[in-house]
C-alpha cells in the first residue's frame, strides 16, 4: 500500500517483493523519483506557458487598429510548418496546417493559439500581395526542434486590423507598403501576419484581431 501511494504499479511491486534487497529497493525508488522529476518539469513548463498566454491576452486588449506605426520588438520564437507551395489550393494548405499542429503537439504541452503566416517579402516589395510561405505558432521560449525559427529583434512597421486576413488583409498590406514608401524604409524580412484574437475567444470572425508587421531599416 505504501508503494502504491507512490504510484508504483502492482507488477513492479510484485517483482520487487520476489527480489527484495537494499539495492533493488533503492533502484525502485530512484526510478520513480526520476519519473516525478520529469513530471515536475512538465508541470512547470505548462504553468509557464499558461502564464505567458494570460499575459499576452491582458496586454492585447486595447491595441490601435488601422494605423501603421514603428515598434521595437524583441526576439520571438516561432514553430514553423513545412513550406507552403506558392499556388497551393485550400486542400493542400489545410493538410500542411493540420500536420503542423500535429507535429507541434510533440514539442509543447500547451498550444497558446497565437498563430500566423509568414508572407513572401519579394512579392511585397514589388507591390504585390505576398503569398504564404509558412504557417507558424509563436512562443515566448525557445525549444529544440528542426521547425524552430528565430524571429529577429529590431524595428518593425506594424499595423493591426480586424477580420480574417484572407478576406480583409489586402488593403492593410497596401497600407503597410505605402508607409514604407512614404518614410523611405526598406523591408529586410518577410512579413509576419499574427492572429491575436481568433476563434478561440470569439465566434464573430469580423472581430478577429490581426497583427501585420515587417522588419525595416532606413
């Protein structure tokens, strides 16, 4: 009963009772101490992820919309999907997105639902609507994965807008492009379209809140 309170299984207990020794007893306890250590690490990681999400929601309740401004942004850690073909149809995009979320579950305990697209810089600087290169999820902590991508710190031209990007995003891409032209700024990164308020917090897709940004220099 004492060993079961430590969540040691009946087969393990039975094996030990048939092979009692100081060494075997120590090994049995050490094995479950290691299991508890890993459980504590996972719980601490999950708690940190929840705190980050709560802080994110609190800090993004009253953002300025439909005006471009420069912001100094810190490094951000992104988990990328496989590349999205330029002319991918909805079926292919959905398949890539679903696989992306499935893979993500192997690396994080809590998906904070801060998602987005990386949009092609080349088309943007040519004055065209940029196509999607990757889907991503954003996190406040780095992680060890071949899908990890470091979004560099720096000065970003940023605009917030409401609605679904695929339906409402085009004029805001144009506004961002015109802002760079008017202020003699050069885009030095792909564009990042981040969904800040989405289907996880509202059923009205017209009230979705998005952040469109690009790293710039003079």
